């Protein structure tokens, strides 16, 4: 049974989420503040967190950042109001994997949760060998990324994105394909999530290349189409 943490101070939304998720077979723990969320995160493991960004006690983005550190393998989905668009980008940079803008329909949320959790279990059962591109090795089964023999620390979605790009190294991969394969096939929102994650990935790979002396990894932006992981370092 997947274990979910719901962080939401709105009584109506919080109780609807808890009962709806329980009705669909999830174990849902509901807390109403950032401090309670951080407390829960040290008490037990969670597969996914739904995090309202507008919390009464702590800054939602800061809570997001701390949850990312405490629950590295957990999927973090932010719940945001329309006027918190800027916070979405900051939240994604702070380690969130996805976001949903309020008001959302429960079936949409459920589809998103299912896609995230299914992807996690598919990942765990994958039997494909590691992808090697230049000095880069991406082992989807072990969920390890090595550059020049040194491990590159990546967040969950950064790893998924790199694994997808490495699986198709040398080929152009469209934004739609990346969004569908790495996030959700039922994606309704903006795709800035993708750009933020590509930017973070480039930064981490550049740092790792500089640190290990390996050949740099190049992810080329294909305007109006998507991205390509280059096979020849240059
Ligand atoms: Ca709120």
C-alpha cells in the first residue's frame, strides 16, 4: 500500500483529500502545517507528498526543500494557487517533482498520483543494462549516474529525465515525449517543469565533469521541438 502525506491547512480540501485517497486504497496521513509535515517526515517513510505551498506557519517552498532532503526517494507534488506561479518555479528548483494548480478535479489528481507511483515501480523492476554515453554511465536499475567514474548526485526526476535522454542518446526527443515518459501522460499544465529540470541537470552534470575531469555531457536544446543528449562530447 502506497503511503501518502497530505500537507494542507484548508480543512475542506484536506479532509476531502484524505477520505478520497483512503477510498482509493492509499494510506493517507493528513497534517495542517509545515512543522507537522517536517515532524512526520522523520517519523516514517512516504511514497508521495502532496504539499500545499500556502501554509500558516512556514514558507511552503522551504518546507519543500527540507522534505526533499529528508525524503530523497519520495515524489513531491506541490499544490498551488494561481497567484503562486513564481513559487512553482522556485519550488521545482527546491526539489519538487510536479505541481497541480488549485482548483483541480480529484480524478486529475488521482491520475497524476497513479502515474508517479507506477513509474516508481516500473523503474524498480527494470532489467535493462546501463546506458553509456561518452564518460557518462546511467544505470536505471541501480538508479545510479556516474560521470568519469564519480557518482553524480541527482534528484529523482532529474535522474528519470537523464535516463530517458540517455536511452535515446543522439536522437531528438520531443518535449511531449519527455513530459509523457518522465512526468505524466495526462499532462494538462505548462511544461516549464521540463525546462527547470533540464537546467538543473545541466548544472549538476557540469559540476560533476569539472570535479572528475570527465568529458562534459551536452544536452542540446532543439527550439520548438525538445532536447537531445549528444553522443560526442565537444
Ligand atoms: Ca493553504
